[in-house]
C-alpha cells in the first residue's frame, strides 16, 4: 500500500515537474509548444498512472500495475532531456529513458491481464525491446553524445559521456532507431496474433487493451520510422502529430485497463448474487447449473461431479460421459488440489481461468452440496435399476415355473387319472372295497390337480399376461375376498400390470381387500385398502418402485390404504 | 405327448373316430384343411410359446371352417378365455378344463353337443361366475333359482335337460328363462340367439364398472 502510494506520488511529482520543464523550454519539447500539448502530456501520463494504480490496488501481485506506472514515469521522464533541467543526473536519465515507453507499454499489454508473459517469444521480444530502447538507444547513444556540440550550450552536463563523437553517435542512434522501428512492428504483430489466437471469452477480455496497445505500437513504429532518416528522435511536424496520436492511444490503453477492472468488479457482484441465489435454493439439485449458465450466457452448460467410483454425474444423478462427446470444453474446478467439479461449456465460454477460480471459490459450498447430491442420486438410480432387474428376473422365473408345472406335472397327473379311469372301466365290476379304494385315488388325483392349478396361478397368473390387469383382478376376485370397484380396460406395459397385480395379490393374501384401479394420462392409478402385516409394505414397494411408481400409504395394523401411481412411460 | 395319445385311445375306445392328431397349430390347421372333422379338440397351450396358440387356432378354425366345431381344453379357470372364444361365433364351441377329459362321459357328451351346434362351457367356470361377488350387474338381480337355470344354460343344457336336472316341468323352465331374458334386458328375437346372449352376459358380467 505504502509502496503504491509512494510510487503514485512520485510519478505525479514527476509529471508536474515535466510540465514545468516543457513549458519553460518549449523548443526541446513536443508538449511545451502549446497548452494543448501540455494538457496532452499530462493527461496521457496521468491516465496511465491512474490505470496502473487501480490495477496495482486490485491485484497486488500482478506486474501490469507497476509496468503501467513505470511507463507513465518514463513518459514524463522523457521530458527531462531539456536544457532547463538543471540537474545533470536527471538530464542524463531523461536522455536514457526518452525511448523506453514503447517497450514498457508493450510489456504491460502483452502480460495483461495475468501479469505473466505466456510464451518464450514474448519474453525475448520484451527483453530485446528493453535492451535496445534503454541500453542501445538510451545509454548507448548517450555515451558519445555531448549536447553542447549539437548546439545546446545551456544544457546540463551529460554524465555518461565518454567521448564526444557526434558522427558516430548519430550513426549509432540511427541504427538503434531503425532496430526499434522494426521491434515495434514485431511487438504490434505479437499483440495482434495473441488476440486472434484467443478464445472468444478471452477475446472479450483482451480485446480493448490489445487493440489500443496495437495502435499505440503501430504509432510508435511510425515515429521511429520518421526518425530514421534524421537519426535521432526529433520534433518535426510529423513527430508532433505522431506524438499526439501516441498520447491519445495511451489514454485508450489506460481506459481499457480501467474498464476491465470495472468488468471484473461487476462479475464479482454477479458472483456474489450467484452465491446468495444458490444459498436460497440449496435444496434443489441443478441450481448451480442454472445459475452458471445464466451468468456465463451458455444455456447448454453442464456441471459434472466426480463420483467416488470414477464416474461423473450431474446434480440430479444423471451420468455424464467424460470427456464430453459433443465437443464441449472441459474446465475442472479445483480446490485443495482436488477436482470438485467439471464445467462442460461451449468452447471458449470459460476461457478465463480467473473466472473459473472465482466460480470455484464463490460456489464452494454449493459445489460440495451438489457433488454429494449427485453421489446420492446416482447410487439411488443404480439401486433402482438393480431392483428393477431383480423383479424382472423374478417375474420371468415365475412365468417359467408356471409353464413347467402346467406342461409337466399337470399333464402327468391328468394322464394318470385317465389311466386309472380306463383301467377301472376295463376291470368291470369290482367289490365295494376296491371301488372305494379307486374312488379315493381318483379323488386324490382330482384334488392334486386342483391344488396344482392353484399353486401355478399363485406363482404366476397367466391371465395377467394373456388378458390384462382387469381380467386378472376379476379372476382374483372370483378366487378370494376381493372387491374390484373399478378396473381399467385395455392393456398396460407388463411391468405396470405386474406391479399393480402383485400389490393387490399381497393384500388379498392377508384378508379382505378392496381395489380400484383407473387409467389416467400419467399412467395407472391404483388404490387398495385392506390389511397388511407389519413390514408387508416393503415387499410391495419392490414391485412398485421397480415399475417407477410413487406410493402413498396411510393407516396401520387395523387397515392400510395404499395409493400408487405407476407411470406408463 | 402322453396326454394326446391317451386321449386318442380313450376316444377310440368310446366309439369316436379320431381322424388325426397334431403336435402344433400349423399341423392342426393342415389336418383340418385336408379332412375337416366334426369337432377339433384343441389344447389352449401349444408350442412354441405355450401361451395362446391353441386359442388363436381355435378361433381361426371357427372363422374359416364354420362347419367344424371346436372344443378347447384349458388349465385356466378364468372365464375371459372362454368369452373370447364364444364372442366370435357363439356356436359349435366348447371350453372345458383340461382335467375334465378324464371323465369320459363328460368329454364324449361335450363333443356330441358341439356336433349338434351347441355351446359348452365347463360347469366349474360357470359355477364360479354365478357365485362371483358383483356390483351393478343385472345377473345379481336374478333369483337363486333363475341363476341355477342360467348356469345350466351356460353349460349348454337344453330346456328338457335343465328341467330334468332341477326337477322342474318344461313350462316352469321356460318361464324362468323368459324371466332371465327380461332381467338381462334381452330383446325378444330367436330363442337360441337369446340363450347365447344370456350366457355371454353371464360371462361378461365381471363385477366391475366398464370404464
């Protein structure tokens, strides 16, 4: 904080000082010739100063702020190479820094907004710019340049002067200016290509600063080019125009930087809103997805949570394939080195890692909540699926058993009864004892057949599969103490008919029961009342839940009323 | 299969000519086409799926060969199967529980009655229908005696047979039957036709509101 304050005050002082100097000796300054020039000098420098301070304040460990401040300082210090300067030291510094602004600004632009240069090429370009502009053009030229020889008799002493070789100094400077001209073009292209290669989201952030910066670097290249023929940075008509244009583009850079800070601040506000909103709707799954897709303007955004078994699911327990198959971009939200969620978004929507971090920390509570929700929902879905498989396998097995009983045991019993009766008729008249014995055998066989049919029907009522629920319920009613109040005509999916039938059958097994079943648009509604033993509901639930039913039961041992809605897809 | 062979032997013993036996529906249809019998005796369960092939085959025969009667053997007590068979063409058809075949007299009687153009429904099924608890159903309006008459009608008995079985005069039986027709709301038309409709009303009365 104090460092920033100090730097700020220093640069402001520098600016005021530079103005005074420029004003008092307009011949040596592009700004000093008019009030407009002075104002331009001040506004351009101060806007960079303000942008730098704002950025530095918001992001203390980011190089962009200090670099903008440095550029602002160099901009003002460039006015020190003025005869009015008085101090030889400051005069010399002015000479050295007079060409340093483009390199410093290029650095700030290329490392915006993260404060780091992304590629080696950028690092080398910036290093080259600093070395050439400060080292070769600044210090290098100053070594052989005595202002007195060039006609500035009242200029302060050049502290770095080694030898007064005006011709050599001029050639040297021309070479350095030429190199800087080329460098500025290269830096401009680098800024442009960085912008073009960025994702749409990154482009929204980089755009304003990069465009203003590119224009500035282009203007800098032009003013270096204008100076090549002359060999030094001078103050001709073109120089003046270019200088004004550069100053305006500097103001644009500063404005772009400040605008970006405002954008981030607004995003923070929406993130705060997001957190508040999420806090309110913590109960329902999928709320983060909705809020984020609204915030980021991507309606198809998905939030995938890693499950403990390595799969991924959304907050509703819907399994998602990772990596995404539809070309969505995958952005991990990481906290404490652990991936808490994956964002699946339109390519480029989440280009800014800064935004991802903000989301990750803003929604940390909800992320945890929804991840656990996803875990629970997925497990529940797994369980339901396995319950469905078990019930289906059970039904198939029952059906197979029922067929086997009819095709095997029943046939044999009938043939046996047939054989007994034929034998009896062939034996002719028998004594009473034999007749009684044969009567007993026939009676037992008939009872066995009856028993077998009852067992087979209990195992699997063929009429349910053949004729449907209404017929099966009617048949059940004819067999037992069941009152069918209403039963829907027509057929339902087998799983629905089975579930409904088993529920009624289970009630009937324990005594009197009443059933009323109706078809509605949302599937089959069935209401059964009767008695169930304690825990009797659980077995029913297996069948009902396997068919996707929702159940409501009321009552107790005295009588249970169960209402279930079984959806038909 | 054992039962098929046993039945063929039993019927031959009882003086009924067995013109052929078939193992599945296509073979049955081929047999009926080549030498149409008086009655086809069909098991409701046939290969390959053992569900309803027999019932479907029976309906096809009734439809394509009206002069051929069909007696369906079933292991199901449910009347819906019988109803499906009877609603189509309610004559020359019968529906018996499978174990009934062990009672030669019943089986032969049923075959003869079907030959004569009657309908035969297994007495066990009819009894269950009559006893079934029901609501909003004209059958429940009948007196006990009328119900007895109706159930015998449903089994396919003639007026004379009903009178004999219930120890009633022919006139009394006729009076009961007329009363049944009235209570079931059957318009006067051919008596035979109304008899069948009365039986169908019984089979259809399933104790529930039609929704």
